[in-house]
C-alpha cells in the first residue's frame, strides 16, 4: 500500500493510536488480534489502524433516560 492510499484511509501508527486514546500499544495489538478493529500492513511490516474505526470502538455508549426502577 503506498502513502497516498494510507493518507486517504487516515491510517495511523499503533503508537499514535495508543496515545490518542490513552492506552498501551499492546492493547491496540490485542484489539487487532481479537478482530475488534482491522490492522493494515504497510510495506509488509508496519502495522496501522484506521483512525475513525479506532475512535468508533472507544466512543462512550449513549446513556438513556428513565433508569432502573
């Protein structure tokens, strides 16, 4: 995958992804291994994730009104 494709998909490094959501990069690797998010190999070695997919995974759940009685 060339640089223009990675830029159009907004792929970021595991280190950047981990810093963005304040977790360890091993957590990102675990999420890729478990299938929670997709990992993309760049030049056969570098692993990247899509920024929007990562943020969608960690987005807080919406709270509903009308709690438990």
